[in-house]
């Protein structure tokens, strides 16, 4: 990073804190300048563990962030360590988690490695009576070296100063909840609805879907289906989640709907969003998250969709898609920088969850999407 780049990033930090530019633009520039895969700055409530804000930079996928919020934050081994650190002290994950730990740790194997975030250097920027603010820099291939960490530490000083201004503005201007900001980054239409199917939020991709009315539409603020059978299926799916019951109901399910114009199937994934289980990232009340996958719009096989369909981990879904594309377990292991034994174990888990016994059967099942949505296992809470 040269002096001009450094000065531009520092200027961007204060500009984002003052609300003149968005944090993503500044953090994207920062990630590029320091050669990191991604950077994330988050605020977490000390009262209830809620995610107060989250700003991402670099090519970190929204799918990975959603997986973390819904599931993997519960088993993140880094949080208990960095939470005890003094402000300004750095955590470098390779100093705490050796190769033997990483090989057996589901947080690394199922989430970090598939999403190219194997190594992280993180520090606590701020802590007061109400919240903790952390920032982490992620790499897929190696830890940050001392020179890189020194640069990051110089920038940390500016981030700390900028946060003082940002905190004041946050109390003055309300922000969109973290989860809703995240949903706007997805290319798939997504809705948050209540138990009566009232539409609480639609991401940007959902607006043209609702306007087209091929299978669902907005009827005076309530989500309605074109076909009577689809109306029944969606009502039952939302009811099965039992959103206001903490210890019962399902975590997720799925239904298919038919396009009005050509009768082709569309997959609808229905997930329970209970505040206490997702760091309150989507707001204080329970709701259902609906994600729509229309093969007419997105024909390619997507690991995130495969994971949602068969309740696979992110790592298993990426392996399944790689197999469907003709790659061998050996090639997948080499590409993913994991052992062949790990990949073979993942393949067996994929077979078990998809109900097939051979790779050829798996390829055929994935090729028939979204017809295989009808065999999605219903996952209990």
C-alpha cells in the first residue's frame, strides 16, 4: 500500500463514519489494498448478544454471512478468546488453532474454508457498557505477515477515532437492521413475513418478482399466491415453523409453486427467523424468511441453493456441486486445500442427506432441479 492509497483509505474511514459514503465502499478499498479476502466490522450487544451492526468489505459472499448468522455463530471458537482481549490486542487464529484442531473443527471445515476465510486477524476496536466492536481481516491461503499487521494496526487507530463519530450518528439516525441489509445483497428474491403472511420486508430482487405476479404477489401488504394449491402449501409451511414457540416447530422447510405463464416449478425455501437464535439480526420479532429460486432466472447450480434443499453444510454443498460438474474427490481436495479423507467423509454425508448411494445418482438428482424440492427433508428445531 503506497502513501496515496493509505491516505485515501483513512479519508474513506472518516467519510463512512460521518455518513457521507457507505462502509462497504471503504472496506472494499481497504481489503483490496492490504490483499485480504475480506474484512468485517461488527458491533455486538453485551446485554443480549444481538448483532447491532455489520459492515463487510471484499468478496465475502452474502451466503456465507447468512450461514454464520443463522447457524455458525453458535460454534465460533474465536469469539470467547477475542472477547477477553483488551482493546487493541490482536488475535491471529493460527496462534490459537493448529492444523490438528482445524482438521476436526466444524466451524473451520464447514464454513470458513469453503468461503475462503481460513485465516483471520482480528482485534477489538471498542468496548463500553453496552457493546463490543470488532474488526477481522480474512485470508484463504496464509496468515497475515507482521508487515501487514503493522499497517492494519495503524489503520485501527483511525477506525477507533472514526467509531466515536459513528456511534453518535447511530443514535441520531436509525439504520436498517443488519439482516435486512444482508438480504439486499442477494440476487435471489427474499421476503420476511409474519405468521399471517404480512410482508415485513422485501429485498431489492423481490420487487420485480412481486410485480410480475407469476406465482406470488403483494395484495395490500399480504403475500398471496396465484394458485389455490400454492396458497395452501405456503400457509401450512409457515404454520409448521411455529414461529413464536422457542422449543418446538421446524427450522426450515420448502415448497414448490407453479409459474402462471408456463407451469414450470419454482422453489420456495421457508426458514424460521427467531431473534434469540440469529443474534436479533432481523429485528426483535419472529418471522419467516422466504427465498425464491426460479430456474427460468437462475439456471446454474448454486451451492447455496443445494445446501438449502438438502440441509447440507456449506462445505458439503460445494462438494456436491463440484461432483455434479465432473470433478473427482481428489481434485476437490486439492482445490479446497483439505485432505482427501475430509472430502470422502463429506461425500458420504451428502449421499446420506440426499438419499442416493452413488455419484452418478447424485448428478442425476441435481440435474432435475427444482423437481427434487419435493423430497426436501423437513428439519426440526
